[in-house]
C-alpha cells in the first residue's frame, strides 16, 4: 500500500476474516485487482487495508483504531527498501522488500501458496 495513503507508515493489526464488524459511513476504494482500502467518509480516517484474493481474505486494521494496541509487538515490515530515511522500526521482525511482497501476492493469486 502507498505511504501517501496515511502520510507515514501504515501500522496494522491483522483481523481474521469475518471478525470485523462496523457501523457508520465507511467508503472503500479498489486500489488494485487484489486489494481495497477503507476510510471513514465523515472524517477521512484510515480504517483498513483488505486483500480481496478469493479464499485468502485478509484485513489489516489501522492500529490507531484499537484501544491498547501499544502492547502488541511488531511482527513484520513490508516495502522496507522504499521506506523514507526518517524512521526505522526497532526489534526483530520479518522484513519484505516491495518485490518480495509483490511476488508473495502473485504466488497466492496463482494458487501456489496455501
């Protein structure tokens, strides 16, 4: 997802398919053939990033929406090769380049990964 969407890194909390419920003025945008983004149509807040690959639904909820999200550990960082120099996340976590992330999505779309 594009850093310009949030103005910084998009920090997300994974949500299981079917576990997300919401009420309100949510708008979505299909940003690719395999993903969409959602925001509040009242205030413009980023809500989630949704992988729409059939059988591989995934929601990444904006961490700022979850009370007490500060207790969670960073698990992975994507697009590490194109991040700005102004920040660096500390700790041990999985990192993916833009090309690695794209290859993973392509493999899932082709049915190569379960």
